[in-house]
C-alpha cells in the first residue's frame, strides 16, 4: 500500500546556508522507489494556519518510507533541514 511522507515547513528559513546544503544533497539520498508528488508547490489554505511550505513524497509502502527517513544518509541531511527551519514530518498510508 502506498505511503506518503509529508513535510510541513512551519516558519521562515532562519539559516539559508543550512537549507542550501540540505537541498544540494538530499536528492542523493532518495531511493528509486520514492516519487515526489509536490515540492513547495502553490498552495491554498481552507482551514487552520497555513504552512510555509509543503513537500509530499510517495513510497511503495510504509517500510520503504521508514527505511529512507531513518537511513544514515538522510538523517545526516535532515539535521541541516532542522537547523534551517521549523518543520513537521509525518507519514500516512494510502487507500
């Protein structure tokens, strides 16, 4: 069952250098089975506070999503993203 990993940026980027380093290397951590569905695309909020940015990634299943997120190569990059701006990240299974 497809699983979607969602990243919500919930504030301004406070460290541009860290974000640039994250962006320059994160694609190298992506498995062939990961499919970006949106990366900071245009957004319209209908309820609640708007996010400052949204990334949605599709994986073939929950284990593939976990394997990527918790991999050493991604976690090294994630530290840069976390330093650069406030984010929430979660995953949800598809139907």
